[in-house]
C-alpha cells in the first residue's frame, strides 16, 4: 500500500514538474514545426527582410500564439475532460484535412495565373 501511495504521489508531482513538461513541449513543437507552412513562410520573409527582424518577429509571434494556447488549454481543462478535448481536437483535425483535400481536388490551391500558389 505504501508503494501505491508513493507511485501516486510521484505521478501527481511529475505532472507539475518543469523539466518533463519542457522536454515534452519542446519535442512536440519542434517536430510539428519543422517543415510546416509557417517555417516556409519564415524562410520567404528572411529572403526579403532582415534576418534578425524576421527571427525576432517569428519568436514573438510564435510565443504569443503558444501563450494563448497554454492559457486557453489551462482554463478549458478546469471545465472539460481531457477525453472530450481529445475528441474535439481529433474531429477538428479531420474537418480541416477534409477541407484541404476538397480544395486541392477542386483546384482552389492555385494562383490566378494558373501556376502554383505563392
């Protein structure tokens, strides 16, 4: 019984520890962002503008977007179960994927001159 209580206490404290959260968040965000549209948009901006300005703007923009996600997720978790949030996230992912597939199949992803979108 003492072992069960110790394990339960460790799992509660591990959920609030900084380093496991940091490693999980860094790994997830880094892997998700490499090759993402925002990465290619940042590359295009760096081609036309000051690299330091683009770097700073990208860091601030991504930090604010992530901050909103953290605050919103923290607030929602007090009212909604993680299972419900996962289902809603999964459904939204499928809806966006279907919308993207439909737009590609209908040819809406092209510029006005018929070439590839910028």
